[in-house]
């Protein structure tokens, strides 16, 4: 919910992208994983070049696009706080 109220700090902005794209090659390193991706592409009707353009599309996401998505989808008044732990 960080994006609703203030902009992310610039030094932290690349971290989510590296998490998603940094190990991408390892996610398709076996036939089983590749089959899972092909199944997902067919099920969700993704374009056939999905695996080729995945990283570039992730890297193209901007702070403004993330803020816009949060503002359109998340309603702060609907959020609830759940506290778990000892007394």
C-alpha cells in the first residue's frame, strides 16, 4: 500500500524487477517447468512469444503505472489490519 500514499524510494525501485527477472532462466531450466509455462500460456491465452518478451515487459513497468494500478484496484477504506502474535 506504499504506492497509494507516497512514491517508492528510488534505490529500492529496481529490487522487485531483479527478483522477478533475475532468476527467470532458472524457472524454465527443465522440461517439466517449460511444460508448465506452455500450459499456462495456453490456459490464459497469452501470446506465443510470452517467454521471449516477459523480461522486457517487466522491465518496462514504471512507478506511475504501479501507482495507477493500486489507485484503481485498492480501496484503503476496505482494508483491515490483522495482528497475529502474543499478547
